[in-house]
C-alpha cells in the first residue's frame, strides 16, 4: 500500500463551505441537466435529452477540472459530485427508455449498478484520509484502476452508451453485466480493506 495523502488536517475540511467554484458548477449543471432532461422526457424529445446529457457531461468535466486547477478539491465536493451524477443519470436513463423501450433490460442492469452499488463503493473513500475516490490509488491501485481512473470511468459508462448508440443492445447488456461484475468484485475487495483498518477508524 502506498503512502496516503493526509489532509492538513482532516478535521479542517469537514466544515468546508459548498460555495466553491467547482461546487457551484456541480449544482448548476445538475439543475440544468435535470430540468432539461425532465422537459425532454415530458416532450418525448431526443434533442432535449441530448442537450441535457451534453450539459451533464461538460459540467462534470468542468467541475473536476476547476477543483484541481483552483486547488478547491474537498471531501464534501466529492460527495456532492457523486450524488449529482446519480440525479442527472436517473432522469436521462428514464428518457432513454421512454424513447427506446427495448433498452429497458440494459437500463435495469445499469441503474442497479450505478444508482445502488456504485455510490456505496464511491463513498467508501470517506473511511480513509482522502479527498475523493480519484485518490483511491493510494489505498488500492487495482480498485482505483478499475473504477475511478480515467480508463476505468470511461469503460464503466462509455462502453454501455456507445453500444446503445450503435444499436447493439445485446452488446450493451453484456457490457452492463460485466460492469456489474466488476463492481461486485470491488465490493468484496473493499470489505477486506475495511476489515484491515484499525478499530479507531470507525469510532
């Protein structure tokens, strides 16, 4: 296990205000994506759903970039980002299924993974003195590589989306099941890491 980047001090970041630039971007892109996406669902408009996804995607990149560029990475910001991603994705997934009912099996597996299992895994960084899951390579590099590295993130969502965009729903389902398997394996591995923590970590 490599050395963990300690927060200076950990307690000093606990009450950090939400009013940082990256957090404001996260809130704005979430509200915008959910509102536009909701309008797209109501109007059965693929154009609005595409715009909502673009807002979500660009905003998600922008808030992370600003956090690193401005030195405003915080634990509360990481949690906000994780929760906001689920808010955006749920609306867009509903809209996609409404437009293409045959995608429903893929959406069911994807939502089970992304809305239920993945948040618990992503929030596990809070057990360590890390600023977010992007730092998890300091605890376990393989878990980080499969889940929160750039290639890992791209494979976890991009593979399913690309397959759906190409009309390959069978392939999309296979990719979604593979991602679910990776997340289940990660959950088991994380249980081992958590058991290795000193009892004071849970006090």
